[in-house]
C-alpha cells in the first residue's frame, strides 16, 4: 500500500506525520485517529504495532510519549506498522431512521 504521507521514493509504503500535531490526549487511539485522517482511512478497524514484524500490538489506552527524546516510530529504520481491515458497513452514521422535514418560507 502506498502512503499518502510518503517521503521516500524508494519506499512509498513508509509515511511520516508530525508527532506534535497529534492532539491530546497522547494515547495510541489519538495517534491512530491522526494517521487514519492523514491517510484517508475511514470505516475500517485499525491496528498499530510497535514494529514492522507485527509482534507488539499497541493498545488504544496506552500512553504515547511524543514529547520525549525517543518514542516508538521516531526512527526511519524502526517504524510503526499500521494494519487495517476491510471497510465496515454502517459505522459512518448512528442514525437508524431517515429524517423527513417540511419547511415553509414566508416573506
């Protein structure tokens, strides 16, 4: 998969985001949300791993310390791995019934 935030022509699957642009709270869930927005990933379940081997799954509630000197994924040679599943139907809206409206305009 090609990253929309790719920075290396030789490896277009490797993307980069500004870690300081992730909004608080600095959790894995907020990082996943930011990456999904940057990559245009919607209505999919996302998993984030601390390594490209997929051995260490990061939990949504885990703290992501972007303000420290080193943190997971800060080195180009040691990136995080993002895996997402197929599109899920119906997650984009919580409405269960259509809304019908009548409107009148008077001057």
